[in-house]
């Protein structure tokens, strides 16, 4: 009987382990990005389609937008592409692309064949802005408010479910705030 | 080329650790000493290759090798060399490598300093340390390789070290903290080895004690440094936030404190064996849990590493295997027979048992408070954090109760103590504490119940400790000879207990009498707080090595006399464009004056945060006392001389059930 009591710690630890396991991968308050609540890092990069045109963080000013990090080398980006096209065409969501560590010709061809959901694309072949944003990999999607402040970060492909559950509430909230 | 060698060194270290975890253990089970003798060389090899990997990573940082992804993400060519050095442990992969280096260091230390132990014991302890190392080396090699390359697109420059980490405190805080965390692995390994060979005796407790004490001392320093860093670097002027990561370091500290005391009882009196061995397992498990909480992203924290579910699962698996198997071994092998040793109701055994009850209660409290959000989320009750009010409300009474108990327990003797005698002994400390606590209330102007209780307890501990020194140092040859006769481990204990008192005093006073104000100021404004007049002269610019700063200039006067000039900064780091608040602090033992610059409100108006922090330095001074006490205790003669007598003494102790001379006190 006394020996059985000694097994109590084992049982407690197993229960604790289950709880911890359930907690893995759930994003605690979606605060993982240090940039949440801070402005998009400053940058000066060329536009994808107009190589002569230089873009900076003022492109995020004026209205709530999505910043989508993508590349033609990324299979998951292909998965989410149709959903982005749907978002842009059916819902009129302004999406700004960050073409990340990619080749210009490949990216242009991609947009020509699959459709172009982006209002404009920032061309970032060396991943400079990607570094500043702390991008783990593509695809990633950020909600940026009308003042250019990062409000939300989603890692992984965007689909209808992610849009409805995670992104749309944030977009709506910051649209209402002006 | 070098980074690949580094990775190769890590893999070699892993192979050696695998051998270390198998060969000596197999030798000890089959009784073949030739296999047991492999333990030391394998431990040394494991250390050498881990150190080599660490050196290569450091080299990559020093020469700005941005083809290494980890270097590119955590360093920048503009960084001063000492921050390039500390950036080695500025991110997940490197800090994990530091963790493993510490583990290798402790393993090596055990193999060097335990030559006088029986070979069987040493080989088993080193094998257990090898097993822990295998787990963590697998973790780093499989999921978190610090030597991964960014090829062929090597970035021109790195993304820079997080500016929060560009600070002196962070150069030494993680190494000290990890020394503490990982150090408990030694006590753990001794406990597992003792369970395996069924020798849970006084000798086992005696061998574990110095390792536990030194790990605890490092952890105390690490936690204090972390608190100090948060105080001046985060710009809020707080010193403890009950943040999950802070709690993660406090948990093993609390249970480690309980373990130190419980080991004393087991060594001196041969009782509480099962309990002590359980505490040793739990303490190291809590260290591992802390590592998991910080790196898996299950909880929100100001200093969690980038979260990655895959790593989280791996780490949890590692944790599960380690903790469950060791607890299962405990359940199967721990002695359940009551020890025959008797002790009376006011004996030192009883006081130390109550001490353990308090410390374990505090550990559970912090654990529950930290994991509560996770449990709620698991039960689908939503995510919320219980935060400071819960901890302050529940932790303070426990701390005070433990302090009061400590004051009384100092006078107790092993086996039995006359309760009335202890009561009479405590009259003086009682009187002194009431007077001193009242005096403190008068000085800081105003009675606060918690401040009174805290100050009373702090003085109570101090008075009881000093009385005890006075009693014990009585000698025919005079007071000085009497003081010299007391052992270093006794003075270590005294320092540790005084440290607790000092920290408690600081915490009580600064929490209750600190003043914080946030105000809008334009140049020329002045504000008066706690008798100090702060004049805001204006903002100037300064160019640092890799940042530009707006510097606020403040003059502080008291009674018309200039006290100091305080220059808080608001820095913008150029690479990441991060804004950082660098508080200006005029520090002294009796009080800190803290000024931080907040937002710019209009063209020349700024939000300014001014704080008056009485006795805040005592918090960290107390921790320094505790750590010094720990180091002093392990330098005691009995841990050095014993090399020749070890076996003999151990055998005698066992036979006698641990006699202790009246003057040889608990340490």
C-alpha cells in the first residue's frame, strides 16, 4: 500500500504532461512576434513589377491591409494563392505582397499565370525586410493597420477558415478604429 | 568549413555521451570494473567536443560569418565585440548549446572531484549525467542545429541582436542561471545512482550536498541578475513580474532550497531519505520544466524564445522520458520502511521538516499560478493569466511564515530541544524585531501591515542568527578564538540566512514605500518626490556605437543641495529600428532614484516616469549574501580533508546513525 503512494508523483507528472502537450502549438495570445504593436520596420526596396520604383513603409498608410510573404519556391504559397485571389477579388481586401528571396522573372510569370491578388509587391531578393520582420519562412501573413502598425501575424497558409477565424476579426477591429 | 567541424564536434560529443550513458552503467551492474573505468575518459571527451563546438560557434560570431543562419539572425557587423560574444547565447540554438556546455562542465567536474568516491558510485553518477546529455544533444542536433548555413544566399549583414539583450547584465545572466539549472543535474544523478544501487544513506547525502549547494548559489546569483536586468533595462522600474520565465527559474530555486535543508537532515540524522531523494528528482525536473516553458512557446512571456511546435513536442518527450522514468524508479526503489531514528517535537528535524513543507507549498503555489492559464485552456475555459495579485497575496504570507520559522529553528538542536528554552531564547529577537519594525514604519512614514510583517521577519531572522553566533562563539580563550572555531559551513549558513533577511527587508520596503509617477514634462519643469526635486533641463542627442539616443537631462536636488544628474536615454537601434528605453538611475544603498523617458507628447513635451525606490538594492545584496554563503559552505574543511577518510567516515556515520557534535551546526 505504501509503495502505491509512491506512484502518485508519476501520475501527477503524466497528467501535467498531457496538459502541456495540448498547449504546444497553440499560439499564446498570438503574441509570438515581437513586432506586434510596433510599426513595420523601415525599408526601401524596389517594386516587383516596376524595378525603377522604390517602395517604403508609407505603402501601409491609409487603410488596413494584409502583408503576405511569399515566394515561387514555396509550395505552401501555391496552396494559399487561390485563397488570396479570392480575398482580393471577392472581399476587396488590400493585400501587399513581400516577394521573399525570389527571382523577378519567376515571380512575374507566377502572377501572370495564377492571377495577381496583390495591390503591389515589394521585391526582397535578399530577405532584408524578411529579416526585420522576423520571418520564419513563407508563407506568413501580417495584418497592418491604417497607421502602418503590425497588429497580427499568421504563420502558414491562409485559407478560408484562417481568414474567418483569425484574420477577419482583426481586420474588422482596426477598420472600425479608423 | 569551421561550422561543419562544429557540427561534427557536436555529433562526436553525442556519440561519447551515448557511450558514457551505457558503458560505465553496464560495468557497475555486471561488476566489471574495467568498464566502470571508462566513465572518466568518456566524460572528459564529451566535455572537450562540446567545448570545441561552442568555441567554433563563438568564432563564427567573432568573424561575422553570416553564412551561418544563427549568426545572421542574432548578430550584426556593427555590434561591439563583447555583444557579439554574448550573442552566442542570445537565441534558442546557442543558448541550448551553452546549456549543454554547462552540463558537460558539471559532468567533468564530478569526474574530477569525486576521485575519493567508490568507483561504482562515480560510474553510475556519470552514466546518469551521460543520459541527460544524450537527450539534449539529440535535441540540438536534430531540431536546433546552431551551425545551419544560409547558402547560397549569404546575407550581407546580420539581423542584429535584440537590443534588449545588448546589455552587460545579459552577458553574465544566462551563464549563471544555467550553471544553477544544470547544476541540479548532479544532485539528480546522485539520487538516481543511489536508487539504482539501493544505497540511500548518509554518505550519499554527504556527497550530494556540496553539489546542490553550489548549484543553488549559482541559481541565486542568476535570478538576482535577471531581476536587476529587468529593473534597469525594461524601463518599468519593476524588479519581479511573476512572468512565466521568471517563475521557471524560481521553481527550482525554491525546491532546491528545500533540498539543501533536507539533505542536511539526511546526512546528519539519516532520516527523510525517501523525501530527500524525491526532492532531488523534483528539483532537476523543475529545471527541465523551466527549459521547456521558455522554449516551447506554450506560455506568453517577455523573454520566451521563438516558439516552434516541433521543438516543443521533442522537448516534452525528452522531459517526459526523464521525469517519468526517474519517478517510476523512485516509486519502485525508494525505501518505505520508517527510519528508527527518533526526534522530539521541538527538534531541529521537526523545524527542518516544517521548512520543507513551507518551501514545497511555495513551489506548488508558483507552479499552479504559472500553469493555470494552460490548464484553463486545456479545459476550454478560455485563456487568462492570473498574474501578480494572486502571487503577491499568496506568496507573501508563506515567505513570512517561513522566515518566522527560520528564526526559531536556528536555536533548535538535533533529536530534541526544550520548547520552553527556545521560547526564552526568542524573547530578545522578538523585542528587537518589534522595535526595529516600528522604527522603520516611522522613518518611511506610515503603517503598512505587510511592510511591518516583512520588516519584523527580516529583523527577527537577523537577531536570532546573531544571537546564535554569540552563543556558539563563547569560549574560554575569548570571543575571537570562539568565532574562529566555528566552521565555514556554519558561517555559510549564517550568510545565507542573513541574505534571506536582507532580501525580505528590501522587498517589503520597496513594495510598500516606493513611489512611482508618470508625468508630462517640458524643459524647465520640475517635480518633487519624497523630498527630492527633479529638474528637467531638456533633451540632447547622442550617437552610440550602433544606436542614436535622445538623452534627457535631469538635475536632482535635496534641501537645495545638488544630489546628482540623471541622464535617461531613449535609443533607436539602427539595424532593427527598435526603440529602447534606457533608464537613468542614481543608485545608493538606501534608495534608488529612477527616471525613464517615455513617449514624446508634443514638440518639446515628454512623458517622464520618475520613481523613488527605497532599499531596492537590498534585494540583490541579499541574493549576493546567499550565494556567498553557499560558496563559503562548500569550501568547508570537511569537504576537502575527507578524500583520505571518505570511506571510513561514511561507514562510521552509517553505523552511528549520524552523530553530530553540539557545535557542529546545520549548514
